[in-house]
C-alpha cells in the first residue's frame, strides 16, 4: 500500500469526521466536497478490491450528502435511525468510517423482582444433559484457575458425546499442548507452534468433522466484527480473562469457565481444556486455518456443545447460537416472504452493520445435490456474513462458508451498465462535483471482487438479489445495548396436562384460553421488542417411549414451532387468535422475536405465545421485553371477574346439528341464571378441532328449548367456526336464559367445554338431555295421503303417568342431509294434541305450540301431560296429528312421532288412522 494512498485515506476520514461538526451550511458543503474529492483520489490509487469497494461506497455517500446539504434547509448531518427506532448518537457519523468506533453500549438488565416460583423455575432449568449450569452471578476469582502443589489438572467428566464417525477417527481427548495445532497437520517438530490465546494473522475459523456449521458461522461473524474495530464480544466470555489486553488467558489448571446465555439467564458453564483429537487429517473441533494453535475458539465451541449435548450436534441455526454465545437479540428474516421489502431491509441492515450493532449470518433451505453442485452452495447450511458494501449500485455481502473444504458460490453477475463508480444521473441533473476521470473505468464489480486471490477458500461476495433468491433465512442478532430498558418473565406451559378428563385443545383452530398471556407497557411508548425463548430440556424427556429411546436421535428442542402474537386489548386476556395487532412467523427455532412499532405511551398490549406440534410435556420459557422507556411486564388480566367452566359432549342422543336441523333441540343446553345486569362472553371449544361449532343464548326462562324463533335469540357466535367460537354481549339483563351448543352437522360426536365469563356472579348448569329420565317410545311413522289433513292413534293408559310427545317431518332423505329444512314452503304446518271424546264431547288435554300450527322441521312438542285410566270417563284417548298444507297442492307427507314416558308399560298406543272431528 503506497504512502500517498494511506495519506489520502486518512485525509478522507478526517474530512468525514469534521462534517457533523460544521457550524454553517457553507462550511458543511465545502467539507463534504473536500471529503468526496479525497475519497475519489484514494479510490484511483487503491489496489485491493476491498479498499476500492470501501472508498467507492464512501465517495457515493459523500456525494449524496453534498447534494442534500445544498438542497436542504436542514443542512445539519442527518441522524440515522437505529434498528430499535431510536436515532444514532449525534457524535457518530452515518457515513462509513475508516476505523469504526469501539464504543460499548451497556446491556440493559431486567429489574423486575422475581417471585419464588420463577426463581425455582430458573434453578431447575440449570440441570441439563447430566450437567449443572447455575445462573451467572460474578466473574470467577483468578484463584479458580491456579494449579496448587500436588494437584492434578482439572478434569470435567463425563466426556462429551461424539458421533459415530467422530468416534471412528478419535485418537483421544488431549490437552491443548498435544491437540493444537492439530497433530496430523504438523506431525514433526511442534516446538513454538502453540497453543495460545493470541494470533498474528487474520483469523480464519472452519469446521471439519463436526456438524456445527451454525456455531462456526456464528464465531466467524463475531470475529469479523472485532476485526472491523468493534469491541471483542466473543472471547470476553471465557475465563480466566486478561482485561488489559482484551483476550482470554491460558488456565494453569486446565479449567475454564464460560458465560453463556440460555434457559432464562446467563449461566456458568465449566469445561476442561481437553479437545477431541483425530488420528486422521480430519479435525473434530473448530480450528483456525491461519493460526492453528489458537485455543479460545475451540474452548468456546466446547462450552456451547456441552450445553447442547455434545459434539454429535444435531444442528441449530446461527441466530440461536449467537443468542447463546453473546446475548444479542435474534431476529429471523425469511427471504421468500411476501412481506420482505429489500430496500428497507438492506438499509436497516447496512446502517446497523456499520455501527457494529448487528451480527449477520444466513441459512440455505433444502436443495438437491444437482442444485448444490451448480450453485456451489450447501443445502440446509449456515454461512457467516463478514462485510457489507455498496459498489456501482450493487448491494454486496461478503459471505463465508464455514466448512474447511467448503465451496464458494458459482453464480454470475448480471451485466451492469455502470462501468465506473459515478452514480447514474438523469440528463437534466446537475452534479455539484465533476471529476475528470482519465484512468478508465474502475474495476469494482462483484465478480472482480470475487477474483481477489486474498479471499480465503469458501469466502465470496454475493449481491442482495441473489441472496434473496438462494438463501432461505437471514439471521440478524442485534446489540441489546440499543435498548435502555429490559424486563424478563419466566413461565411454564404444560402441554401434557388434561382438563376435566380430556386433553387440552391445541393447534391452529384452538382458542387461547389455556395459553399464558402477558401485558407489556412502555411508559413513553415507541418501539418495543418482545423475545420468546424456549428453554432447552434433557435430550430424552419423560414422555419418550422405549422405542424412541432405542432409536436414538430424539431431541425435544428441535420439535415443533413457536410464535408470538400481540393484541391491543387494554392488557386483558384474549380468547381467540383474531384481530391481532402483530403476529410473528411460526419458527422451529428456540427463539422468536416480535417487534411493535409506535406503541402508545402507557398503553397495555397483550402478548400471547403460540405453539404448533411441541412435544406433549411441560415446557419452560422466558419472555424478554426491550424498549427505550421504562417497561412493565406482567400477567394479563381477566376481562371479566367471574368465570364458570363446564364440560359436556355431543353424543348419539345429543348431536343435533345446526338450527335448520330437525334434531337441533336435542343439542346440549345450559340454563343460566343472571341476578343482575352483566357483561358476558361465551367460549365454546371442541376437543376435536375438525368440528365447526356455534353457541347461542336465548330467552327461555331457563328451560330446555324445542324451537328457535329469531325474536328469542339474545346473542350468538355468528357463523360456525372450526374448533371453537366466541359470543359476547355488553349488557345482559337479569333473568333466566338458555345456552345452546351445536355443531354444524347432526350426528357429529365429541367432547367440548363451555367457558362463561361475566362481570357479575351468575349460575350456569347443564340441562338434562331431551328425554332424560324418561322412557322413549318410538311410534310407527305417520303417513298422510293426498287429501288427508288429520290422523290419530288411540292411547290406552294403564296407570297414572306423565309424558310428552315430539313429532318431526320426514322426507325420506338421510338425517344428515339437513339443507332441505331451510325452507318450509314444501312442508305442511302441523299441530299435535292429546284429546278425548268426539264431537261436542271432545276435550283437548294438551296441544303443541299453544294450539297453533307450526313448522315441523325442527320438531313440534307437547308439554308434559298427566294420563290415567280414570280419564276414560271423558271418552277414548287419542294422540292427534293434523296438518295445514302451505303449498299449492296437498301431497303425501311422513312424520316421526316419539313419546317420552316417566314409567315403563304405563301407556299403550294403537295404529294410526284417518280422523275426522
């Protein structure tokens, strides 16, 4: 690098730093022009493609800044917006800097006082895979790493598990002096080769015989941040640590303590320094290709893998790994999402990256072997992003494949019409600065950058368009220091528990009634981030069967998906996952992030965790909330003070279908007594979420209803809804009512629960089913011929008895085919009565519907009537069914009739016959 180039780079940096300190518009404009000119001259002298890209990006940004200052009344330096919605500090320039600031933002701590139950939960969560990981309190004392006289080196047992392949190539677990550099790489004289915590060359970490690409990609991303001049956040978690020199120290007794973030808090992970050494050229642990004696990456990897179960690591994602290694907030961005806005995504990412406030890694999806060969990318593999820049209008990412023998992307660049570094301009646009570039076009395309021989194997530049096309997810881990406040809450979610003898409803159609729910309030509003993180559990949970244990590979942490949803509901519990404010993606990662922008000051938002296909056992979680004003995190409140939960079922006798079904009145019904006017809501939830359900409250004096009239309906849940439904009413007056619970089709069987919440105390009781306590007598079918309007059957009472009768229209089709009942124009209106005598001696003892004719689609019913042999003094007893045809022509019709009697053999019924008054 020439002296002239170094001087120009330094001058450009000084001009750039002077820009925000300008005291007038003219001074700011002059400084921006000088900085742009200096950057242009440095660009012409640059030889390294990375330097060319850096100065090209700087030149373009300064040129745009000069244009902005000239045309804007507000000429002062723009304050860039941070990813948390807060402006960047005014003393930090938004333009790229030659030497980034090494400032360290303090990490916010949760000040919420934990109840005893949460303390116990955190302590229990520290027992994992046979090891104990207590919460982190203070850094360990230096004496923990001293080797006393006569003491042996520290030994951590048992040894971490290895995969079958790793076992095959394992030579043994060896101390660093025998493990680093890898013996097969340096088989001869190993004097002065290592191990050590310092390095002389640029770090180049790779994985080989381990399946922890996400871990190594995470380490690479963290190392790249430090190499750009930012604070060293990875190595600072390993003890013993040299604060003055910013690196771990070699432990004298072979013991190391690592501070990792998992299962609700930072925890203390103790390891020894033994590493698994291979007897082949394959390396089991992470290794630095350029500094093969560097020890701390292998120690950090070992501590992480101890938490996750061993070197036979089933896989993770780098967003999760960086959260554990650094405590930086993970966000997963799906590249194929319709919601992705590439310009906004790039701007947000680049801005934070320049500040050192985000770590970026990426993951591919499932690809065929042919696609892998054609692209040079690996299927379901994590990559690290080492750098970002904009060159000639191209948004480029420097990407590293962490595999030791990893391939590089083989894609080609679309032709770029801009051959130089000057930004494209409209013909009428007048630039402030005209440069006479007689040196020809500057070679700064992505392909020329990839031709740089100094790029390490597996490292390549890719433009954003191809990243979106070929990668499934980008993982962004954000500096928690971007936020000033944080609150944590720890909770358990028991998915194995049963409720009233039945398993709890789960899945996309279930209600939120059994979900833990929380309320979040930011005193000054603004942006609030909510992170749900799932605690790791033992590799073989209690619910694992013998077959699953024998088969192996059972990992509870990789099963199922989680998400978060937010509601603007005044901090009250929500019953249905609808009308939400924000909802996150379901992810199989142990963490999921939900971001709320523009929160109102003091507003209470309800946050609800969601799950799909988690193992049916108890899971524990932590909910962490981040914001820039004081936060309050608590459990969500019930909307109403009183709640009643009842259990019932649709059976063969009570599955009546919807209101158009003739069996509707047989559905389960509840009587509800309301002493005072109350607000009320009803949640009906079926155990089988394939059922479409409905709930209705009607006027009925608390009695079982037989027919529904629109004027009787107080409120209902509107359309039938799969799995569960909700009905709510603001002011239900005092009185007695009936609640009817139905499925859409008749004869659909299943259990359900009815939750009744109210602002005033009420009583809810399940009514006996139709005919409960009675003996059911099914009479022969009533068949009206053309021209007939009345048919009767003789009743012969044997003893004093009480009974009622029900008649329903039949049309010969299946009872499940209820659609024909939606119209009465093809049916007669009917009436049923119990009579004695004839002519002038005729006496009606009881009649359906108060003696009025009614539609028989849903059945007509008499009230209870007492019948005894003494009633024969009035004449013979008859059960009479008469019709009033509502169509144009009388036709043949058929009806079913049932008697419900309170004693066996108490009444006989003869044959139906034509009847005349």
